C-alpha cells in the first residue's frame, strides 16, 4: 500500500476517546517499534514543532489483540518516505507534504496495512492533560493582565486585549496532568519591546502570584464554557480554543485538548520563580489545578 496522500482525520478535538479506523501504512520506528498510520484517530499526538502537550496513552485493538500505544507523534511524508516527529524536515502545511498521526507500538505485534483497528485513549490521562492545557491558557491570559502596566510601548495584544507578555516572551510550555510549567525569557528583545524586566525581581513575585490567582479564581467561579472551533477535520486544519470569559470571549490557536468549562478546573494555584538560561533571566510560572470531584 502506498503512503497516504491525505492528512489523518482527527476526532480528539471534539473530545472523542475512541475511534474505529483502517491501517493505511506501517513503517519501522526504531527501538523495536513500528509506526502505525490510520485514516482517522481519536489519539492526540505530540507535535515536535511545539511539543507542549504530551501524547495520549492507550491501546490499539487489532485482529483480536490489544496493543499498547507507547507513543503517538505527528509524522509527514512527501510520498517517498515517512518522517517521524523531529525528523520532519518541513513545516506543517508545506505544499506537497501530507501530515499524519503515527501510533507507535511493538513492531513484533504491529497490525498489517488494511487491517481494521480500534483506537482507545485512556480517559483519566486525557482528562488530566485537558485540565492542564485549559489552566495553562487561562494562567497566561491572567499573567498578561497582571503585567499590563509594565510596558512602556504598545506591544501586540492577546486574545482579551492585554499586552501579550506570554506570546512575546515564551520560551517553552509543558502541559502536565492538571497543570503546566511555562518559561519566559526576560531578555534584551523583551526590553526593546518596551517591557520593564527590572521590575520582575524576587520581591515582586508573591504579589504577582496573588493577582494572577485572583483573576483565575474569578474565571473558574464563572464556570465559563470552553470549546474547540475547527476549520476542518484533518490534522492540519486550524483549530482554536474558545472560552466565553466574563467580559468577552478569548480565542487562541491551539491543537490540544481541553476541559469543557473553566469550572472543571476546581481551584487553580500559580507560583513564580526566577531562573537563568546561559546568563539570560527566566521567569518560570507553575500552574496547578485541583479539579472538582
């Protein structure tokens, strides 16, 4: 069977945990694993271009066997070979390339091309990562609001109209079960953009955390609905996180999974600390949610 020419259809943005699919391609993935590409999947993969949310965990049922999916990654092909994860040589959406979800399983028990399969994501793992991702977006918006007075120039705005510190300074973001860790570089570029980095010293961090948490408490109490808006059903179609917060809706490009409302987060706490990255100061924000039972 030839390499797929159409991007994988994905159902996880709508919250699906299970999908029935057909195996389109199986390729070696190293370390005794095989990459199984299907026409559709409910399994969220990690994207090497911005690996903030880890892959789902779960199983692939094929021909009477239940196989552990040890990882899932975005893959791409130009019709000649299948490239996995950070081996992809082009950006997502590049003309002439097809982007796919590859499910990694033990090569000794991998299904064959053409086999019907069932793909099942672990609901507890998905729920934790979904809460963590929603908490991450809310915390970034609350942080932008809290830092709004520290700009001397007009920077770009975030989804709620605040100066976008998060989008300007972000170095990395890691989604975890019920939380996230975000790292921001307080470098020369940020200062040239008009942000007062000197004001973010150790003494300022407790008050910053208190202000961000107060905003988060308000948003969680509002139990604002959260939804994913997609321009299509394939992996490469653009998707947006939309949250109807008090005072206006926030709309942020996002390929991850999310809780159904802000109230699902229960309580959210944030903490800040200052670090160093090869001589450049770094602000680290840790966000933790305690979902309601």
